[in-house]
C-alpha cells in the first residue's frame, strides 16, 4: 500500500509542479500545436499551444514508479517494466509524429501506415518479451490465451500449434495495442478529454491489480478450498503500482491540460497512454474486458469508422456533422467544457461497468 500511495503522490507532484517548466521550454523551442482549418472555429485560437505534453506524463510516471517501489523496498518486477516499455516505445512513435507536425507546420506528421508500422513494431517486441521471464511459480507476464476476467481456454498455441500460434498471438496483441493507442489518440481532440478519460480507464487497473494481488490470500485465509478463485497473474501488485503512477501523473497534468489548455498531450501522450492501457489489459489477463474499460475510446473511434464508411457508401453523405463524435456535438452548439464533462461521465460509467463485471465474475465462482 505504501508503494501505491508514494508512486501516485510523487508522479502527481512531478507533473503538477514541473509542467509549467515544460510549457515555457516548449514555447521557447516552438513546439506548438497545428490546428486543422476545417475543424470547429473555436479551435483556431489554440494554434501554437505547446504540445508533446506526453513527455511530462511519461517522465512523471517513471519517476513516480521507481520512487514508490524503491522507497517502499518493493521489488521492481518485469510486468511494470513492460508497461513502461510500451509507454516509452509508443511515446517515441508519437513524438516523431508531433515533431514532424511542428517542424513542417501542418496537421499531418507521420503517414498513417508509417505510424501503424511503428505501433506494430513496439507491440511485437512487447508481445515476445511478455512471454519470457517466468516467475518461480512458472508464470510469465502474458500467455498465448485470450482473456476476459482471466485466461480463457482459447489458447492460440493449443489451437494452431507452436509456431503458428505465436504468430497469431503477436497479431492479436498488435491489434489490441494499435486499437487502444489510436482510440486514445482519436479522443484527444478537446481540452482534457483524453486525459480525464484515461484517468478513469487506467484507474480501473489500480483496482483490478490490487484486488488480484490480495484475493488469493483473503480467500485462502477464509477457506483453503477456494484457491480456484485465484488469478494467475505474474505481478498484480506491481501493475497496480505503475497504474497508480500513471494516474497520478495524469491528474497533475490535467491541472494544466483542462480548458483552456496550456499544453496538449500530443500524439506523444495519447499513443503512450493507449499503449499503457493495452499493456495493463494484456498483463492483468483482462484483454476482452478492455471493450468496457475503454468504452469511451471505442465509441469515438467507432464514430470515425462509421462516418468514413457511410461517406463512401452514400457517395458523400454524412451521419455526423464532423467526426470524431465530440466535434459533432461542438458543431451542434455544445460548449467544449460541456462535451468534455459529459464524455467523462460516459467513460466513467463504462469503467464502472467493467470493474463491476470483473467483481461479479469473482462472486459467481
């Protein structure tokens, strides 16, 4: 518990107190946001606002996690390091995209396929590493089985064989990572929207990891015959600690990112956060539950897919005034803060449904 509290407090203090320093630095080196001309008119005033704030969140998370574990004498485990690897790796892809935007002063940085290639490379490295490093009990950070609340019987290696199974597993993980990271990226269109929604989603893994870590001990103490309820997760407490560090970093960053934002996450932050959410889902054995925990990101990404598909099918007609969905409501006259808060509420309800389902599954067993 001490490690959780320390990690969250240190990362929060880091981002809350040092973000103004980064804002001044980014202004000096002219790392400002480029705004699309076809977007809502109210957004044009945001042109030049410092971006790449994801660097602050990543740095705060790393400092918070290592401070929390080292001062509490908790061992540094491979699972948390894999989450940090995913954040840094996808943050680097997003940073390259942001840097090209600011240098060329246009809304497009990396090409779409180039960005996806970067995400797939990081996801592939993560997937292969997550199958290594068995604990003394033989548990690796991830398995080749699809998971919901825990691993299911659908195991890629058991079904397709060793080589083909590993290949399908890598494709599966790459799909989760690219979907999650692009989902947060799409949601990062209004001041504080992606930051606040990510606090809810990643906060769910603080609860899940802490529960997984303590459930076996509590169950066994009450009745040794209920050991079948145990969650076979490599480092659940460590996952909870790193998730707490991320949440703390986001809360501190949100102080400066809320409307009117003084700094944006940029692709550096949105891709890193999406990667963190995906890696937490994979390593906590709750991959399919991510549909609920990341429900808001599913909705806004789905609105883009629906808009494009309908536009092509109907030769120019649109479902929404503009996609992603939050811009549709802006163009209907909703204030930006109103859209953000209502979307936070929706995201929070999805997370509550996800965590509630996780707990109800345990009760049912």
